[in-house]
C-alpha cells in the first residue's frame, strides 16, 4: 500500500511540473498584446516600450519562464497587469465562491444520481428504468448555457423566488448549483446503473441470492458496494471540473468564481492571472485524480494487492 501511495505521489509531482511549464508557454503563444489592451491602440511607441519593460515582457521568453517557475515554487504567481494586485490574492478571493458552488452542485447530483441509478438497475426494463434514463438523456443533452437562462426566466423573472445573478446570499447559490448538478446527475446516474447491472450479473450475486439473502441486502451490500470503482472514476473527473471552476455557468449567473475570473482575464490579456487560473484548475484535476487513485486502493483491495505483487 505504501509503495502504491508513493508511486502516485511521484507521478503527481511530475504532472504538476509539466503542467506548470505547459501553462506558461501556451498562455504566451496566445495572440494579443496586453500592453496594447492596457494603453490602447493610440498610445505612443515610447509609452508602450516603457510599460512592456516595467512588466518584464521585453525579456526573452526563457528568462520569463525561469522567473515564473521560481515564483511558483515560492507561491508567488506574479501581479495582475490589470488589477495591480498579487495573483494569489485574486485567486484566494474568488475560490471560496467556486468551492461553495461545487460543493452544492456535487451534493445535488449525488443525492439525485445514486438513488436514480440504483432504482433503474433494480427495476430494469420497467417504467422506472425508462424514466430514469430519459431524465439522464435529457440532462446530458441540455447545455448549461441554455438551462441556466431558462431557470432564471422561470424562477427569478417569472416567480421571483431566487436572485437573477451574483452572489448576494444563500438563495443566489441555488440556480447555478442546480444548473451544474443536473448535468452531473445525468452522467453519474447512467454510470451507477450500468456498473450495478454488470455487478448484478456476477456469480457471487447469484450465490448470495441462492443463500436466501434479502433482495435489498444483495443489492446494497454485495451489488452497490462492488459497483463503486467505475463510479469513482466519473466522480473524480466531474469533481475536478467543478472545483476548477465552471466557466459557462459562472459567466451566465455572474458568479464571482475562478471560471469568471479566467474569462475576464482572457479578455484583458492579463497573462499572470490567466496563468494562475489555469494552473489552479490543473492542480485541482491533479489533486482529485490523486485522491481517486488512493480511493481505488481503499475500495478495491485488488488494486493495492496487485501493485504489491508487481
């Protein structure tokens, strides 16, 4: 088990190192000049040169890369070209909103998807199964940029139950979380159903039934418990996306999270903030994948025992 954990930690360190460099070069290869955005097209050449020198943009790219890596090691992601504030402070100010949205969306999706997927698998071929899979297909098919405004029109404009946008209180969190949670619930419910159906066809399930165990005990203790491994993969990927900031949903609802900060920074050609946002999103994915790998070993002993034999 210890060798398995050490191996995953070493892999995560290498991935983070590679992502850090990749983020830097991709951002600097994007067309556009932040100096021109800040000063305007009519600015004098001398003013542009002075600002470019002050921001360090006139240095060779490899030298800028070295300074960036040195700053990342020291948790210094630079200063925003537009806000004139440290990038880390901007991320710290925006990330709590993303955490709130991700947590509630994940809770909504989990509470909907797991019972629905279990019910669809237990009642395969019935109306319950068709209804659950119909909801799943609808949830996957509807994009967030369409579902979000639809919920706003119904529950905010027409009924007046929730705020239209912004982060003004607990009620303002409901519609963005439902928008995100619906798509996640649709994906997760299909995975729970398919994984559980596969497990219910195994020999040990027939053995448990032959021993006279109750259907609920067979379903939950022997079926659902062994169906979690594929579900964990989907959960890890989707949770990483939520923690990384849902760009479309945050933009639609004007939610002040990492996703909306990324969009604003791209429009302003604010390289340091864009680098910080993309790096933060990448780190969220790496961290969630690392936790998922460790959960594999806890849920399925074959993972850690098989690694130890290798």
